[in-house]
DNA sequence: ACCTGAACACCGTTCAAGT
DNA sequence: ACCTGAACACCGTTCAAGT
């Protein structure tokens, strides 16, 4: 049955929230590149120009959608283990939250400015590292590494499948090629996070 | 005086190379987002449609430009120290080569597929890690970490300046905020690479 | 205050037509 | 074989006009 004025509920008032929610949904379905202002407007049964009453431009909209994607991540509690268990859990949850919405994590790779939900997670990551006795400057500089790791892990599997080049001129790469994608994406992500944290703990 | 057939030298034949070189130059001047097929064509005094004789689409063109940016990176030699010195030097040189061309490194963040010049560097990074006695699987999985680090380091300073949020709700972040950008970009990049390599060496 | 249609200045890509 | 103009189907954003 097709929507009609009789079967469809009254059009909800346009709001920043409804725009951002619709955007995040479309990113999950179509990917960031395919989400245009016109398509978001269409999904909300309004005109593209109407969106600009509530948001500044497309970049801001994508940043808001990215922040929405991590808004419901629960911070680990004391029951979840020591600082490192909790940090790993928080990273895993954030990656999972982002991965649920297509390639929205790409916004975090390109665009450094985090929203309130992102800042809340960053704050907790910093707090946990400090809890672990990591020096302040190391905590601060390590945030970039954690952020990159989170974004990259969330995008695993989103990338275009690498077309097979001829690897003859690259002997080591050729030999190790099968190992590049060995294991599960999850196991690789956990291993990378362990590398980061072990490396962090090895600094003076 | 306006160019005319008399004053302007013969238009060089359009070629894949000249297209990619012009593209990389424009990325350096204007940034990736502002480089359109039409602008590249204009720089070469031709029509946008003509480019498609030599390249498949804009994505391929950006990938080719990215590869060109790292084509002249010299691989370190025996005189440059042990495997770790050489690896750090190779990473630094690659970052510098990318940073010379605006935000071309963003292509490497989003798009996994490397070209011949990128593969040559990846192959050498793998070889050096193996030289250092790192197990094959760790070398393979670590390449992602190194690649992300290289791209992110090359983009340092390219990002939009973060507008200052009110950090009151984020106590740890507020306290550590001054440290986030302390030191030089170069010192931070070197520190991050040390974290990665120390972490790598800490794996069983 | 909020929404809209129409317009502006662009895009990437294709294709028939030219040389 | 290579190049081109014109066209197609889009973009983000602005703005006068409506309610």
C-alpha cells in the first residue's frame, strides 16, 4: 500500500534532530558519498533549502550524524575490569557503534572536530589511560592513535576490494600477502589495539 | 597578451602522465575537494571529456596522483643504520613526500588500493620489519598501522582548526587539552611511530 | 519563524560527431 | 586513435517570495 495523506501520519515538524537521524540512516543504507542534501530532504518529505534553517552546511550535517552514531555508547563500569579492560571495551563498543552505520566513520578520519558524544568518549579514554599510570603527555598524544584506530577498524570491510596487482616486483609483500587478511577483522582490531597499548606502556 | 596559436608553444600531447602530474599539482594548490575533472582539463588546455581517454574516472585519477606523490621516495640504505632506523627514515620520507602535496594523503586514508610506488614502499617496510625479527603475521597486520600513521601524519596541519567547544563537561580532556598540541608535529609523529614499533616488539 | 520553488554555479560522465 | 561540444543527471547553497 502506498502512503497517502490518509494513511500517512501528519508530517512531523522539521528539526535538527530529525534531519540528523535521517542522515545517519541514509549513510547506513547508501554510504556517505551518496547522501546529498536533496536526498536527505526527500527522505523527510521537504525541500533541500529547508535543511539550512537547522544546519549550516553538509559538512556540519555529516559531523552531527557521526556524533549521533556514538551517542549511545555505554561507558564501561567498575564491573568491567581494570583500566585496560575497560579501555579496550570502550574502543570495541565505539567501533561497533560506528560500524552499524555504513562508512560514517570516514567523517572521523578526515574531520578532526568531535561533537559532544565523541568528546565524552575521548574524555573517558583519557581518564582510563591516566588511571593506568600513563603520563599526561603520553595520554594526550595517544588519543590521536586511538581515534585513528577506532575509525579505521570501523571502516574494515567498507573499503573497495583491492584488485589484485601483480606482486612479482614486491617479493616480501607477495610472500606475506595471504597473511594480510588472515584471522577475523575483530581479531586484527584487537591485536592492533594491544600493539598500541603495549607501545604506550613501553614509553618512559 | 593573450595566448594565440602563434605565441603559445605547440600544445603537448595529452597523456596519462601529464594528466596525473597536473592533478597532483592542483591538489597541492587547492586541495583534493576542489580538484575537479573540469579544472584538471582546463589546466591542460583541453576538455574534461578528453581525460577519459586516459583514465577511468576521478577516483582512479586521485589514486594515480597519490602514487605519484610517493614515487620519488628513496629507500634507505645500509648506511642509514639498523632496520629500525631505516624503517623510521622511510616512514618520515614518505610522510614528507605526501605532505608536500596538500591533502593528497587523504586518498590513502579512504582508499586502500596502493599503486606501484606505494607497493614498493610497503614491500620495503615489510622487509625491514622481518629483518628486525618480527614474526610474519605481525609484519602483515602491522602494515595497516604504519599506513594509517603515515597518512595521518602527512595530514597534520591540513585539518580545519578545531573550534573551541566548552570543555567543562569533560574534566580530563579539559585538563589535558593544552598537551594535545604540545611539541612540534614532527616530534608527535616520531613519538607515535615509536609507540607503534615498541608495541610491535612487545608482541610474543 | 519557518518553509519553498526557482535559480546559480557548479559537478562526473557519456556520446555522437569530428579530425 | 584521439579529441571535442553538448547534453544528462545530478550537486551545495542562496534568496526572494510565500505562510
